[in-house]
């Protein structure tokens, strides 16, 4: 119910290396890891000057039209910087 172990390891490695001053967008698998975005946010919140973009995209099972819309919204936010 948490995040994929390699993702947790990556985030903890980034935290250890003082990852900061970045903009991040999150995409989670809501089927097998419905709490992953919360878990990722918990780790990211301890990093300095991280801007977390919205929306957090949750994909359950297969990509749906509403998921595509949220992915486009997230991509637009990434492009804004």
C-alpha cells in the first residue's frame, strides 16, 4: 500500500544528496499503491525549496480519458516551470 521500494530508495538518495531548488510532479499507481503520492510527499516535504506541482495524477489499472486530462494539466504545469 506504500510506494514502490526503488522509488523510496531514489527519494531517500536524493534527500541524502541535498536535492533542492527543484520543481516536481507526481504520478502514482492508485491500484496497487494508493498511498504512494502521500508517501512521496512526506519525503519530498523534508527537502529544501521544492515546488510540488498539481495535479497529482493517479492512474488506476488502465489509463482513462480523465487520467489523460490530468496528465496534460500536469505537463502544462511543468512547462510553466
